[in-house]
């Protein structure tokens, strides 16, 4: 077996194992947006 075929077989085995591995639940975090405040107005003129 050539070295290229061995490398392809090893990568295929790793990809198969990774695809069959159980997936962990991702944690979702919701962030409330900051309240919108009106800009202060200054009567300079």
C-alpha cells in the first residue's frame, strides 16, 4: 500500500469517527439591547 493511500485511509477513518461522534448542545445566550435614549439638546444659539 502506498503512503498516499495510507494517508487517505487514515483521514477517512478520522472523518468517519468525527461524523459519528455525539454532538454537544450549544449554549445560547440572549442579550437584551440597551434602551434607546434621546440625545440631549442644548440651546446654544
